[in-house]
C-alpha cells in the first residue's frame, strides 16, 4: 500500500528558509511570503507591497525615490508563480486535509467494503464485493479516489502532517489555483505509475503520491529563490530510504508523484511572465496526457 512518506520537522522559532516555510516579511517576520521587492529583493507581505512598473517594491525603496508611488491596491498582488495572494494562504491545504480526514472516518464506519470500492487496484477478484474489480474493469475513478484513502491511523497522521508542513508554504508561494493543479497532477501521476508497474491484484491507497509532488515542487522553488538546498536534499534522501526500505509501500506512487511535481513545479516558478499561464497549465495538461496514455497502456495489457 501507498504508505506515509515520512514527515519533515516543524518550522523552528526563527523560521529558517527551508523546505517547510517561506521567509517572513522583513517588516512583519511572522507573515510568510513568496514575494520579494524587485529592487532590494527583501521578502514583503501583501500589506507592504507597493505596485511598481514591474512587480512590487517595498516601502523603503519607494520612499527612496525608486518606486512608482502607486498605492498597494493599484494592482492585485501576485505570488512568485503569478497566483493571487490570498487572505488565508493555507485554505486549500486545510480543505484537502479535511477531505482526507472525513473520508478516513467513513472508512472506519463502513469498513473494507467502502475502501475496496475506491482504492487503487488494477484488476482482481475482491471477496468483499464478490466480483472482479479494478481500473481495467472500467473504473478509472480509482486513480483519483485512492488519493484520499488511508490504511491506518498512523498512515493518515503522517501524511496529513506532511501535507500541512510542506503544502501550506507552497500554497502561499504558488497561489490556490496553481497549487490545486500541482497537487492533483502529482497524485494522478503517482496513481498512473502504480497502475502501470505494480501487480494488478495489489491494492494501493494514500495521499503520498501527491505529497511527494509537493515535495519536488518545493525543492524547485527553493532553488529558484536561491535557498540552501541541503535541508530539502536531506529530507528527500530520508523519504526515499523509507520508500524503498519499508515494506508494503507503493514506491511507484512516490516516484511518479515526485517526478510530476518537479516538472510541474519547474513550469510554475520559471515560466516567463508574458506566457506564464499558458506554460504552467500547458505543462499540467501534458502530464495529464501522459497519465491517460499510461492508463490506456496498462488497461490494454490486462484486457
């Protein structure tokens, strides 16, 4: 089964720029932000942003005569990926965690009959349902629904802690729409690779594929912001050790999600401003096409 991917440590008191947190605004250190002044490159929060001809500047640069003098509301604030700066930068992460917890509660109440109906399985006879089930049997929705199921309390606890620590800062840096796209593209890529390579009668479930995608995108973002890469590399190594060294883990979901997250994350933070949305969502579409192709190839093999 797709098990928990190992959880990173929580943010420290001084909020160092690592894989779990964005830098704090230089005027409001308690506010995480993925936006920097285009002149002095200090991190600034939405309250401190002043619209400039290109990007945003901090109040000090504006007072020194280098800014435009426009009010902060003259243009809508944007994240480093071009997304809208939200009042609650972790809202989507909270919703995803809420959905996973709610689904797990349903699993506990309904039992295996519910789980076996929605987990990721290629093709197999399921005794609880009394029939042959699986993606190859015309149930492609399992690629998606398996992302919200978990096998045990420890499984969902580790995954949700990882989602909170990694996903929250990444959502703030990308913006909600891009973050949602990244999450689902990564999760579906992990599911597709599991379907292609794992035994057809081996069930898999868990949010780890999507979380590994967020992890990969976080590494890309840190490199883009020129942060120290050693913490994220160390966490990646630890997670991969768990992935390949711990039994009963669908490593295919982790690797598929990680690769999709790196590719999509790169497009999110490196796309040129003039064609940003086209490249970002175009990359997501390409990854989804690959997911469909892999699914069709495996279905043909099992038919």
